[in-house]
C-alpha cells in the first residue's frame, strides 16, 4: 500500500483535509498445470486505475451543498469536503475513515454544546440541480469545479457510529468509518439531465472506466440543521482517508 498526504492551502476560510490514496496490488496464486510448481503471485491492475497503479484517490473540495425546498428554492444543507475517484466497479471495496482534528475549536464553530457533525457518501445521479422529483430522498445538489450535479446518499453505508449511511462525530467521539457498500457501475454511463442511478458526470476529471463519489458534512443540532452555520465547517480540520477493505 502506498499512501500520501494532501492538504488544502489556507485561504480566507481554511479547510484542512489529509487524504490517503490507495495503490492496488490484487494478487492471484495458481498451480502450473504441467509441472505442479507454485507460481509467484501475479499483479492484476483493474481498468480505470491511474498510471501509477492507484485504485482510488481523494481530492479535497470546498463548497456548500443544498437540498430542494420547493418552487425552485434551495436550502443549504452542509459542505462538500471532497471526492473519491475510483476504478469502476470497485467502490464497494472501499472504507472511508474520518477524524476530527481540532475539537478544541468546537465552541467557536458549533455554537451549541449538544451539536454534532455528520459525514455522508453521495454518488452522482444526474447533471444539474436536484428537483426532488423521481430522486432518492435526501439527494443533494453540489458543485465540482464548473459542474453542478445532483447526488444521492449511500444510505446502506455501514460502520461504527454510522446510521442510515451517515457517520456522527462530536467532541467525545472524534472518529469513525463508513463502508461504501453501494455498488458502482462497472461500465459507467454518462450522466444526463435526469436520473436516479449512479452515473459518470462530465467535467469532473474522470478517466476511462472511472467512477466518483462525494464526501459531505453538516453541522446538526437538536433543532435540526442550521443553514447559517454550515459554512463554518470550512474553518475546522478533518482527516479523511479512502482505503481498500
């Protein structure tokens, strides 16, 4: 396994994300039919991996995500932290790890001693904003570069402190993991203007036989999600790592 660290530079609002990238070395051992001699393991590189053999890469992003509110309106629902680009058909073999690195800053950001943060994994289903019509519940609109897309939550994601596909962290429980579990298409179709199934959006840097899913976070309080608070997530520091399981 090869790992490397990636962090965003400090801007007006600083989001620090450390990213793990995972090199694949899927092996197969077999007996030579004629001689019965055990052959050495052979490396198998799936189609869609990077030229250096990387199976999945995490790229930090920073923008708000919204949900449809009816009559063309949208409600801020959290922040897009980054995306995982993965060889097509391999997303369900990934575990995404999270850790909150600066809980000492909780008071200045969460503004509520009972507040918590959730992290979720979302897969693209069509280009353009979510409308709420024919889309999985809780789908979110997000922007990757110049591309606006609608993405659906992986509600089947599992792991410690994970419920309905979303991981909860707070000042006493700072870390956890989500198993992706959702099966991405081995032959990803291009995203259209409507849809409800995993697709490959144009304009987000995908190569041949690659899929992408997105990592979002939101600040939650006992009274619900506070739209005005969500941008404050960009002042906190997180560790996010994608690795094979």
